[in-house]
């Protein structure tokens, strides 16, 4: 087993199974200040970055004083070495933007939880302290350019249109535990996939919720540098479903709808939902 700095197994194994859709941009897409921080971090292995991030999350939720908000520390940047056509790799970088994402998540909980429960999870004092240490200009800039989308105990269907099983693959293991599977592809290719699928569904199945998801995903991707790379990180969900045929099933389902093959579409959807129903059952048991 891999040991972390706290003397136990990987901290990531103690967090809820969470998938991330991330955008990695080329170095020139960042300003001089960000490039300086990237230069200091770019040699840090990806596994070390993920472990540091997980440990920090655990420390926040285990504080004696209930305050899950992060402090405004130095920005954390992941690096993805994506292979080019000649076999050489090019580095691309992802900004964690943790403080902004935590603030957005807190605002979403405000709409989902009763005030009494919210006060236990996010005390008013913690929310006020977070607001006081948040730079409004930096927050607005991040909000317009968030590099991460997150989903707990599942993967949104639109993400399976964006990334496919034959895209660039990386696996991350801790002994016999699969910590993550990561698929990545150029943003231009991902954007083309989402637009084609959205156009097909708009004609053949405009009532499906995934159409709105694809439209929102396409709009999000257009805010980044044209040469960016998009990554789907399964996180611990990989241990439940990998090898995952969800992208293929969704592709078959969309194609079947476009061809008027309702039986084929229903069969693909059944395979897809059965696979992820089992994951949701684990979520409910927790």
C-alpha cells in the first residue's frame, strides 16, 4: 500500500467517489503571475497533487470548528502531459480554483438544505469569514472561467459524449485499489462531439434533458483556449464501473434515436442505467 504523509493509505480512498471534468490549458493561456506559480509546481507528480488535495479536504471537514472553506493559499495547478501526433508530449495546466468552487458549492447548498441543517454544515460565522477573505475581482474572474465541473456518486450523461473509451487513458492505483481512470481529448474534438450530438438530439429527441446538458457543456468549453485538453477523471467511481462501456452505450443510443430505432435506443439506455443504478445503490447505503 502507498503511504501518505499522515502515515495511512491514500487519503483519496477516504473521500466520497467523485468525478471531475477538467479543462487543461496551454501555459500561454495564463498570465505572468500564474505562469510563475506553475513553474514552481510543474515537476510535482500528479499523484502527489491529488493526494495533497485530498488531505487538505479531509483536514477541513475534520476541524474542531465547523468550517469546510479553504483558506486563500497559493493556487494549485495540475499538469497533463498529452501525447502529440509524433509521440512527443506537451504539458497543459489546470487551475484548481478551490476557494471559488467551494463558495459556489456553498451557495448551491443554500438552495437545497433547510436553514437549520445548513447552519450545522456551514455555520454563518464560517460563511462570513470566507466572504471576508474572498477577493471579489478574483472570484468574478474565476467564476467566468471555472476549469472544473464536479459530480458525486455519478457521471452526467453529457460527459460520456465528451470523452470516449478510446481516448488517451491514464490509470491511478493504490495497491489493489483503483483510485482513478482519466480519459482526455483535445477540446476542439470534444466540442465537435457535443455539438454533433446536440444537433442530432434537437431534431430527433428534443424532450431529453441531456440536450440542455450538452448545450451548457458546449458553451462552457468555448470559454477556454482553442488548444486546451479536456479530461474526465472518474476518481473512485472507476472501481465500480471500469472498464466502462457507458460512452459506447450512449453513442449507440443517440445513433439509434437518429435512425428511428427505438428498440436499439431503449436497449442501450437500459445497459447504461443498470450500470449506474448499482453505483447509486452504494451511495444510498453510505
